[in-house]
């Protein structure tokens, strides 16, 4: 059995709850996670570059739109060998541009692992359309996929349409079984659950953690969510 630690973290443009912008502080939090694969949302390209330099690992970036004159979107950091990467447009007309980033890595000799980093929209109908397109156009062609993990900020705090759609294809990591809580956001006074991790049945989810430390409570309004898997 091979162990794999996956984390998702909305870094909020590296702006902490103290209003200080610090990629170095976000990198320090990420370093504490000791994750094999990390999906980050709401990050500028220059910030992802600085974080990767601090971590001394490569990163892959998925541009959703321009912000403050530079690319802004999702990033994936990994210490595994990368086979390929791809970006997918999930933008719904009339809404903020949204994007999904896939990175495929070598974890075992048998099959690759594909991590999809997503950040869905804030509108109910927008999320439903994004989940439908993501599932049917990206996840459904599975003959060559191998093992899949989907992680990110889904902006869905109930078992809504996006959750129901994705659950037809993948298992949903139930935080209530592992964290003994159902709310994770915002970090200081949580009243909803926005960050989710989905995975293929060939993974065994050993445990989950919400990385709640003094530093992580300051660094972003989200806390990192960690899933520890085992796979053949």
C-alpha cells in the first residue's frame, strides 16, 4: 500500500485575517501540512511562484482571469513526478471566470494519480452547470484516467446540486466522520463547509484533518483541509 496526502487550501490572495499580504506566511502553513499534492485556490501567479520557491517544489498554474495585472486562479504544488497537466474552462456566461486545473503524477508503478483543483462559483445555478460540465466533459471519459482526486473550494455549504452531481462519479470525503464537525469556514468562527475532497473508490481514506494552528488562523480566512489516502 502506498500512502498519499492530499490537501486543499483557499489562500485568499495570501491576505490574512489581519489584512497582511504574505506569500511567505502561506508557504510556511503549507510546509506544515507535509502534503504530497496540494490544490490552492484564489492565488496570483507571482504568489504561487514565491510559494513554490519557499517550498522548493514545482508548481502548475491554471489561469481563471486577470487580477491586478497578472494571472489569477488555481495552483497545484507537488513533490511527485508530473506526467501531464491541463486546464479546463468552467466559466458560465455572465458570471466570474472559473477554471479547473488537472495535474497527473506518478505515485505507484501501476497507475497515475490525477488531481483536479477546482473553485466553483457562488451562484446556485452557476455551480449546477459547472458540476454538470465538469462531470460529463472531464471526469466521465475514464478509460485512461487512472485514479482521480478532486479538491477545492466548491462554495457549497449544503448537500446541493453540485455535491449530488459529483457524488455520482466519486466518493465524497465526509468531514463529520473524521473531524467530528460539519463546519470549517471561516477559520476563526466556522458556520459553513465550503472546501471538499472527492476521490475514486480505489483509494482508502484513512483520516482527515483541518489544519487549525495559530499561524493558519491568521494566514487566510480558509483553513487547509487534509486527506490521508492509501492506494495500491
